[in-house]
């Protein structure tokens, strides 16, 4: 059997290739035929553009040629003898690749998609799962001020989640069109301008106390420093994005501020969560995705306005370049494999 699969072959090089493929699932695997996948504008573009240095390290997880994608919704066609979390005919969400079909071990997360959720929207909800990590690991005071730096898809969704939990949220974003989009998603307070103007605006809005929780949803060390200055004494700074680009600066400035003002810095990489958990008080990738689906169904999470493009997989180069070079226009791209 042959499948179609997106392969990043080099820096700024991506192809939809036809590849040979073994159809029979292993004992703990489900065979899934893809309906929709969603492009991660963070991880995928970092690897596509070469911003992630590991793409040049042979043997690394993303070394070229790299089979991209980790947001997939499809129909289960067959399951192995040991699979208990999926049955043939079921629509499921997985961390599957941009491919027309694939085999997925249930140890890597398989979760049913509710019937009343648009499957394309379910694929895009992968970014809401990333954003939800900031909510899960934060200690949220009552009526807290939260400042989210970066209103791309992940930042926008994180801001929505904090607002849903009763926080007073300020979204910080230099791009006017992203701030306008955030407003259409229900965010009441957004700020643009220079770092100095942003700090003053946050001070004015919070009555000088600044934000008890700040979130870097950009993945840039300079933005982390800006968020630190906006964090209240005894507050929390959440690193939701993955810093990749080296930034020159004074490390003592960071450490001194953290030390003197008793600030907690929290790493927000979701992969530190277990895939499944039998304990009700232990969060997992599965329970996090269940929460995301529930919030979408109850209209507590406004995801649809963020989907700007639905394209066929053969347009993957156009989609990657659009997301990279026109982020205000390409706010979210779904690949339609139907």
C-alpha cells in the first residue's frame, strides 16, 4: 500500500510524497485514515525554517528529512489485538502526522472526537491543548490579573481559557490584526505598542500592581524578559512557548528580579504530563484534551475565527510559507485529506 505524507526535506523545503507503507497494525496500534490535520505554526515552522538547530543534527527527532505534523483527526480502520481505546469506525483525535493514513500506538494518545464537533475544528484544537498547559500548571488566585504575551493561536486560546476561569486577562500583541481577531474571540483587553508603552498600559489597567500571572506564548527570550517586568511581586511567569533563538542579555538582571520579587518561573512543556492517568487529581494529555473538547462543545472556547485556511495537502508549501511570512493573514491552517 502507498500513502501520501508531508516531508520537510530541508530548510524551507517541503513536499507531499508518495511512500510505501505497511497496512497491518501492530498489537497495540490502530490503523487510522486521516480526515484533517492542523499545522503547528510554532514547532513545524521552527523546523521548516531551520530556526530549530536540531534539524541539522543527524539522528535528532526532527532531523531532515522530517515527517511533520502532530494534530490529526481520522477514522479508525483496524486495531491490534491489545488495543482497548479505539474501535473500527470511530473518529479519533491523535498526535498523528500529516499523512493520508498511519498507524498509532494507543500509548501515544488516542481519544474519541465527540459527534457534535466539526472534525476540522477538532484537529485545530491541538493548539488549545498546548495552551491549556498554562492553565493546568498555574496557581490561579481569585480574580487574578493575567497578561498573555503573544496572541497567535496558542496565546489567543490561553487568554480565552484564563478568562473563562474568571481571570482579568490582558493580551499583548504588536500586530493590530491579531488584536482585532482576539476581540472577535471574546478577549476584552488587548495592548500593542513599544515595551515601555505595554508596561505602562498594564500598570494603568492593574492599578499599579501588575499581573499575578504572565504567560510567554511567543517562545522568545526577549519577550520573557518583558513579561518578567510585567509580573507582580510573588507572581508567576509561565513559559508556554519554547525559546529557540539565542538572545544576548544580562542573566543577572533576570535572576535578580526573580530573587528580589519572589517570582516563580514555570516551564510549560506539555509533554511532561502523562498520556493517561487513572487518578482523578492527576492531569494527563488525555484529560486535558477531554477538557478542551468540553469547552468547545459548551462554547466556552472560540476556536473557529482562528481558522483562516482549509487547503488540500498538495498545497503544503503554500501553507507553510503563508504561516511563516504572512502570520496576520494565515492565522490557522487545516489540511483537508478528504
